[in-house]
C-alpha cells in the first residue's frame, strides 16, 4: 500500500509532468517516492522516474472524480488543479483555450502521452493506450480527440464532442450530434488505439460511440 508523502515529496509530485507523470528531483527524493509506492523507475535508459497510479491519485486529489454521466447529465468537472486538462466537452472554456497557444499545449500533451506509452510498454509501442490512460479514461479519450482537431461542445450544448464515463468497465461514451463528425471521432480514436463501436441511446435515440482502450 502506498504511504502518504511528506510535504517535500508532495511538491515533487505536484510538479510532475501533467501528461506523462515524469518526475524531477534528486536521486534520494525519487528513491523515497519509489519506496512509498508513489513512483517507479523506468527499466530502460535514461531510467527516468514516473508517478504510479497511487501517485497520480495524490496529485489529483483536489479534482472531482469522473462521474457516470449520460447525454442529459451535467458535464464532468473541469480540472481545477492549475495544470493542463483536455476538454471533455460541455465545460466553460477558459479565456484563450481556443487559440494557437491552446493548440500547442494540446499537441504537446499528446506527444508527451505517446512518449509515456513508449516508455511504459514493454515493447516500446505507441499504438495502444497505456496504464495512465486506462485509469483516466475520459481525459485520455478527450485528449486524443482534441489533439486531432475535433471541437469540444460548449456549455450551451452547441455542436461538438462530449466524452462521458459509463457504467461499463474501461469504456467511455462519446456524443456528437453531427453524424459525420461522430464518425470522424470514431476514426480518430481507432487510430489512437481504442476499440470503438457506434450505438443508439434507447431513450433519446441519439447515436453515440462506446470506446475502450485496445490491449493488444
């Protein structure tokens, strides 16, 4: 079981790369985090240290958990921790979140996630989701969509994608009122290593995607 970090260790955890969980610190500090079960040392050079799932949970303790939501429910709470968060759709966008700076930030986060895949998969592959994505399904799917240029829905329910958690294990639902755009979202997620199927919501007859991280 992971032990609670000290104040100094919490500062290192809070400063971890928001996309990859890569840590920076002295060898003694990083070793102490490994002993507490909050970090791991990658077996291949340059032997960087990354947050474990327990470390990620501590880093994100201030964030609201992802709630199970359907098409008529409230959007997932935006990240309030002051770090990058992909837009899941339906939230109020902060000023500047649609310009070139945001685009660079999203693309940088996606490249960081691909690097995390490469470093954490035993075969070094980047074509399928990694453990971090499996523990942050909504955020991971939203990052893949936003990085590919899909437009998230705004707070007034305009056109755009919305990514929501589902009762099914390791699955998210993606809603997009435009049929062509929905199929485009499916193609993007498949390229990003997700298994995708299109379904119809029984109550509203709305079409949506059910997506799960591909394991092989």
